[in-house]
């Protein structure tokens, strides 16, 4: 997800996406520990997306 797409989301949508991405991250980590994931770079990209969403949410909270 690109930062331009994240900036278009509302605060509630960002919070929902964070929950979804964290669940996806947990699922990927678990499946990777059991057996190798097809693309281990997915773990990094999901973690990066979560960080970008958290950053945008924090910036909006500071502006308000």
C-alpha cells in the first residue's frame, strides 16, 4: 500500500487496516515458523505497511 493511498483513508479506515494487517502478519509469522513461506519478503512488506499506517495515524492525532 502506497503512502498516497494511506493519506486518502479516514482515521477509522486506518484503524481497521491496522487490525487487518496485524492479523495477516501474525498468520504469516505462524505459517513461516511451521513451514517455509513461499515469499518471505511478504513478512517485511506487511510489517512496513503496519508502520506506515501507524505513522499516518499518529500524525493525524497530533494535528487534531
